[in-house]
């Protein structure tokens, strides 16, 4: 169920993963969707682990969460 308080990160924001946390333009962003462990960022898409060894790639429009 989607939380109405969730937002997508800004479309052209720079994504970075550090210590398992997502940062958008240097600001912490708490991710609700996806709920998979974060691997990093490739081509400014969030990369997560799926089933422990597969990778999923998420665009800004697919990421949901809120500013920390």
C-alpha cells in the first residue's frame, strides 16, 4: 500500500549510496520503495539486490520515500 506522504526524489537529482543509505544531491532520503538492500548507483539509477544475487535498477520515478 502506497503511503500518501511518500514522494519521488527530484527527477535530475544526483543519487549516491553510502553505508546502505540513499542520498539525493547530498541530502539523506529514506527509501520505502524499493525495500530491497541497496548496492549502489549506476547511470544515476538506484541499484538493489534482488533475491540476494540479482540486481534491479530503479529510476527516480520508481523510488518512493521521504527526506530524513
